[in-house]
């Protein structure tokens, strides 16, 4: 225990000492040292070494991205300069090494930050400050681990060129935006809601034909969703039983957020801001506004609409009378608000409900991150051991149908179990969104953000956080920095899984490999200090 200080001994009043101007010992002197101390205190006193380590990582990724990331086909900056070697041959290989080195540093810094959070050595403000500093280089980097922002720009340009983005793919239009779209999506209509198409149109109107500026403008627009998430997180976390510092560490400082979502420029960023806002509004009895916000989220990505029936349960729980009567009285105005908001977004695009058939576009991706697709691939491989010439796609389609049925049953069960409303309904909605991400015909790493933007705000055990570390790191590397899939490179995946396992162990054991054998840490274990109270 810490000894209590003895009461001060009264002394005669003495004249105030005179300090020289600029003396660092005088807090009123305005010296650089005192100003810096005041600033860091306001920012939560973030751990300096961890902050700088992660920043070094994202700076390296920023430097490597012009050669190894999702670079434009014709780069107006490096393309005709002496630095163009960075994009080709050995230069691109070195750039890739730089990106992966930066990613390793950033992951290491994230794990170190997690230890401090668990041990209550840092608070939420320090975590947020650290994450924001890490993200600064990501705001202006070329896309990392994806080429999606080029598709977004092309889909925003299609209406301006007179084409329906829900009927035509970018190859119909041609031009600089089309040139940079991944070949897989060249003839694919937009699978996004009307609100996002309107926002993409606005970005193209703003930047004209400048692809690099378009990527940055698109990123800054989408980061508004992250700002919204940060604004809502403290209040919603306290309602859901978590710790704000832990939630910020999971949802904001996470490499998936920093590198995939911000660096990769995914429109899921808008969804992860709108869904928590809708949940908080519902828990604060602002039900109509909650439905409005959730409808806007669905107008970006259809999957966000899964939260709507759970919000109705939160509303119904506040009414009196039998359950089904309350459900009808909450459901009817909710449907009316949804129709009005979604209808307004749809009318504004001028293309009606043509986006609904386009929702099937992502199902063209066949990868085993989707549990149902993976089960179909495994079944085909097993059957192929006995029968030759079987069609893998037929197996995949059958298991996708089974997965859709299982998902439907699970969502209904989660909804029914949440009929008492309150925070249980929000938690079950988050689980439903997470299940939708992995049981859908196609799963991509950033799809997990739909549910985890809410699950991050619940209470977590130490073992649960280790799974978060492993899963986050592994999801970071299932795509290569240029946006091509790495899901069918087993040695690479095993190596990265081993790295993720090491990082997960290191969260609770600072020396997991025993490199400092015989030296015991002076302080208490971070598990005993912070894991069981929501850490």
C-alpha cells in the first residue's frame, strides 16, 4: 500500500518567488517544455514509445504503398519520374517488404497499447490520440490491400456520364476511372445503396478526372463515419457494459481499422459510424431518429438493415400491453419512417430499386472466408476423391443456400431472444451482423466491422481479447497489399497465422518466447489488473 502523506505544516507567508522568464519550473512561463506537458496531458498522456513505434509503421506503409499498394495504372506523380522504379520489378519487391515491415511495427505497437489498456496504465483519450497519430499517414496513402476506391469513383462517374450504375459496369463508360478498376469488377453493376452512389457522385464532381485526389477525397468523406463512431462510443460502451478504453483499442486502434478501413478506403466506414449512433439513439428513447439513421446506413450497404428489427424491439419494450400489440405499435411507424427515408434516397438517385438485383454481384467472389462457400469447397474436394469431373460451383451454390437458411434461422432466434429490448437487443443485433458477414455467400475482412463496431463496446475477457488480436492480425493479411487475394497461398497464411498467434500470446505475456528468462516483470500482470472488469 502507498503511505498517506502527512498533513502540511503551516508556515509563515513568504513572498512569491521570482522566476526568470522561460524557466521550465514555472508553469506559467509558457516554456516549450511546460506547453508540451500540458498538451500531452490534454491528449491523455499517450505512451510515447508505443505511439512512435506505430507511427513508424504507418509511415513505412505510406512509403511502400506507391510501389506495392493498389496503385493507379497511370501514376501522374511517380509514373514519369526517376522514382518510377518503385512500381516495377525489384523496386516493387522492396516496396512490398517496406509495407510488411511497417505493418509488423504497427501490430507490435497495437499489442503494446493493449497491454497498457488492460493494466489501466492508459485511458480512452490516450488510446484515441495514439490511433489518430497512427492514421495520419494513412489519410494520403494510395489504397492498401484493395482497389475498391477506384470502383467507388467509377460508380460515381457512371451516372454523370448518363449510365445507370445498377445496370452497367465501369467498362461501359471507359476513361481514367474505368482503367483503374480491378478487372474482376469491370462489367459489374454497383452493389451499394442509393445514398452511397449519391456521395460517390459528389466526390467525382468535386475532383473531376483526378484519380489520386479522388481517392483522398473519398477517404476523407468516409472517415466521417469513424469520427461518428468515436463520438458515440463512450456513452454507448457504458450502456453495453464495456470499458471505453478497451472499445477504442478494439474498434479504432485496431490494424484492421487503421490499415484496411482507412488505408484501404472502404465504404463500410460509414456503416460503422451510423449503426452505433442508431443504437445509442434507440437506447435513449429517440426511436424515430434511430430508425432514420439505421435507414441511412442501409442506404449505404444493405446488410446494415439487419439492425432495424432489433431497434423495433427496443422501442416496443418501452410501451405497455401484450408483446404483439407493442410490436405492432412500434413496428408500423418504424416501417413508415424507413420507407420515407429510403424512398427519398432512392428517388434522389433517379434509378429506382434497380440496386436490389445488383446486390448479388459480390457473390461472384468465391473464397473460403465465407463459411458456407468454404464448406462447399471442402465438400467438393472430399467428393472429388471418389468421383471425377464434379462441378465445384454446384457444391458451392448448394452450401450457400444452406448457409442462407441457417443464417435466417439464427437471426430469427436472436431477434426472439431479444424481445425484452434494451441492451440485449443491441448486443443480439451485433451478433446477427457478425454472423451475416461470415455466412453470406461472400466474406471479405472488412465485413466483420459491421458487427464488431458494436461488439467492441461490450465486456471482454482476457481470453476473448486474445482471439480479437489473432483474428485481427490474420484478417489483415488474407489480401496482398496490391489488393489480390492471398487465401490460396498456404505457406504464407500459415506463417502469418503463427505471427498472429504469437501476438495474441504476447498480449498477456510480454515475453512469450522466453527471451528474457530469469527476469521477472516488476509490476502486476495485466490480466489481473484489467481483464475481468470489461478489459
